[in-house]
C-alpha cells in the first residue's frame, strides 16, 4: 500500500468516526463553555415579562454565555431594594419605582426597557358608562407607586377625575385583581391584556386605555446598580444581547411564544392570549430595548411633584447605555432583523 493510499484510508476512517459520533477521549474530557450565573427578578406575571421568560425557557441567554435564573418578587419597591442589596443582579421593574429609588441615592441605573408605553386599561363593571358613574367606586391597583398606580392617575386624569374621586385599593398582582372583579368585590381595575379581554368577554367595559392616552409614559424597564455595571460591563452587554435576541425570537414565533406564555401565565393559549400577543408585539415590545429617555423625563417630572430631589435629576444621570452603543457599532441589532 502506497503512502497516498494509507493517507486516504486514514481520512476515510476519520470521516466514519465523525459520522458515527465517535469522540476521542481527549475531546470527551474537554470542558464545556462555563456559563456565567446571573440572577434576575421581575415583579409581575404579565405579558411584559413574557419575552424574558421565553428567552430563559428557550436557552437564548446561554448563547451569550449566561445562565440566567429568574425569580418573582412582589412590588417594585421591594424589587429595587433587592437589586440595591445585591441579592439580585438585574431586575425587570417599573420605571417609576426604580426612578424613585434612583433619585434618592440608591445607585440604580436603567439598562434597558421592555415596555416604553403604559399598556393598562381601566376596566369597569358594565353599568359604569362614564366618569360620573365612576365617582366613589372602588378601583384596584397593585401597589401605591407601582405602574398600575401611575396608570390609575393617568386614566382618571383623562376622565377629568382626581384620585380622591375614587377609592383606590392595593390588591396585588393582576390575577388577584381580576379575581376581585369577577367576584364583585370591586368596581374597576387597572388591567393588561389578556386579562382585559377576559373581563370584556364577560360584560365588563374599558373606560380608558393607557396605550391611547399615555403612549409615551414608560411602564417597565431593566435596572441594575452603578456598582454592578461598573464591575461587570461584559455581563450587562451579554444580558442586553440575550434579551434583544429573546424579544426578536418571541415576536417572530407566535405559535411557540403562545405555548410558553400560556404556561407562564397559567392559562390556555386562547383568543384572548392571541390578541394580547398581537397588541404587545405591535405596540409595546421594542425591537431594540433601549431605555426611553423621553419616558424617563416624564417619570422624573411626575415624581418631582412628590419627591423634590427628582427635579434635579436628568435622564442621562440614571441610565447606562454603553452596551447599546457598542452593539449598534458592531451591527448586532441589524443581524436580528
């Protein structure tokens, strides 16, 4: 056998080994890429959290070297405290509670935004047809200072009412508020799709829609601390890559997204959930989840009426957008389109 024949035989053997899935002992012992653990919290089982949950369930963050674990923490203020305390690295939190903590020296910064609008509807009993009918009625929000509370202010203002014209009740998450509506304990609630559709199908009505009357007021952001972003710029960049990819995947795979979201929200993929998906993908979820500078300015102006320190703060003082600038230069976002 000539040397050339020996070489060809060796190549054929190597190819057969690859096709058969043979792995050499050295390759078998090679360590897999070590993922960086990242603790992320959120404060609501809602459509706002759906893209991040999808990214975790589908292993999208792992593509960027992160092992992201997500945990629910009730209330934006509590969530801010968890980030500041260091038990959580990044939080999906309302712009308003996060900004309230930031302007009072908590060291929080906005690193992204998943909902730069106010996607709440004021849903009321069918016999409430106008602002006059709403006076004195019991309206549910999650917590004072939370996004639903801000939505209450905007929708009431749109109707020509003051907060004192109704009774605002802090009832917690959307599921609890919806249940209270269905049981007749309250007269109205600040809801998001698909809960809104569930209620309207049962005879309730939308008296005011935050998406129509407060389109520029931001709802939900991603926040971290100045300390964490300074010490871990690469991790923050990887997170932005993962969540951006996750949003894109969520918006372009409706059937699969509905299955994952249905499990997350503990509801069957139905017409209401499908409608919610269509609304959020068309009007709420951004293609590039940059923090909304215009929105943060609106938040600061609203906060300044209650927290004087907010009047001295500019949006650029409480944002960290370095990863977005880098990724845009690198063409990362263009590749997702």
